[in-house]
C-alpha cells in the first residue's frame, strides 16, 4: 500500500484522528463543529491521499504512524 506524498491538511488530520478513535461521522461533525457532508468530503480526501479504501485502513495507518 503506497502512500501519497500529498500531506493531509490540519483539519484532515483532526478527522483522521477522530476516525482512529472510533468516532462516527456524525460524532466527528459535532466534535469539530462542521457539517456531516464536510466530514465525508474530508474522509474522501484522506482515503485518496493515503491510498486506502476505508476507515479501518485509514485508522490502521494513523495508529502505525502514531506508534512510530
């Protein structure tokens, strides 16, 4: 799984961290005070930038980077 060299924005990093903690999209929108559609757009961007297919793979990526 090769990762993109495009960095995540600060907000995408916040969304990714919330995903890795198990928050649902609705919970992320409430926590970060953004719309549900915005959360979905950030997730789509995160998945593309990290070259992952879903929130589980994105969470695994986050946790592996955090442990390193």
